[in-house]
């Protein structure tokens, strides 16, 4: 389920954790409302903040080290051939007729529908979304929902941290003295504001794509994907309505035979 912790992403993961806890430490050491509450014995918010930060770090490692849905053998391709009947294969337009026999040109394994080979990870990934340099891992079928949850928790941490940093900014008689007094907290606030904006955009875009039951790869490369390029501009063969798309993404576990969804026969859990 999890990859080697000391893989190629070790530096990225270490930097992320160090930055997270350094910022948290700064918020506690400066004269913020967090420190004031700690000094007066009001520990509810400080403890909740630390727990939320810890939860975001744990989610980060879970998403970063989790198998995103690597296809390691042709056994994964059995459901690919069993998911579509001979009659349905004849219904596939000429542009996608090679889907049944499609093999990856890199790892030479059969690719189920919606999978893609990642050049960085050197594996085909089921329901491939994208390769994320932030977590040094692919986002795919098995870890996509956890990635979205991580973004949501991380956004809460950043916004709360931004508020805490803001409460620690103090007045001073001159700009020079104000910058000298608040320089560190101001730097933390600016960094957290920028990161909050980035995470907010990421979270919003992923929730939007999930509500449509499409992936980042499919959205960006639709014209080059064999099973989508013959569809109309507003046509998505996997879309079952926003409510059902969100329910299936967050609440249903297991692999989906996307070939059956493609033909509107419903999705089987395997």
C-alpha cells in the first residue's frame, strides 16, 4: 500500500514537514492569541490547532506514500476485458476500437479505461488524475479522495494560521520599528496567504472536476484520449449527475469497471 519513505521524494517531504512545524513554532513563540491563550491556561484552541496541524501532516504522508492505483500485472486487466461484452465492443467508435487490446508502450501491461502511464513514477495508474510534485506521487484511483481531504484540512490549517499570525502583529511608532518587530510574523502571514490561495484554487478545481466525474488529465487532454475525443465538447460518458458523482467519489470504495459506466450499464465494484 505504501511506497518507500526514503524514495526520490524524501527531500520534498522532509522540507514540507520542517516548514509546517517551524511555522507552527513561530506562531507559538510570538505574541499571538495562541500564545496568550496558552499562558492563561485556555488550552482548547492551542490543542485543537496542534491536532489539526498533526492531522494535515499525517494526511500528507498518507497521500504521498500511498499506492495511487498502480497497475503491476495483467491481472488488473481481467476486469478490463470482462467489463465489456462483444456486442458492446462493436459499438465502440472506430477511433476507440483498439481500447480492448490497448497496452502500455512503456510497461507493456493492459491499461483499463481511464488509466495512464506516469513517466515519473514509471507505472500505469488506474483513473489517473495527475502527478503531483508537492507530494512526489501520482494522484489516482486509490488516493484521490484522500488528496482532496488533505487539501481541505491543509486549507483550514493555513487560514487559521493566517488569522493567528495577524493577531500577533503589534503597533509601533515608525515603519522601521514596526518591520523590525513584526518582520517574522509578517513573513509567515504572507507565506500562509499565498499558500492558502494556491490550496483554495486546487481544492476548488478538484471538487469541480469530481462533480463532473472527470480527471485533470481527461480535462486537459480530452482531444488526445481515445475514448473521449469522439465525444462532443460538453459530453462526458462517465457523468452520472453531480450528486451521484460526489457520492461515488467520497463514499464508494473499490475499483470501478469504467467500461460498464461508459456504456451506461452502471459501475460494478471489484
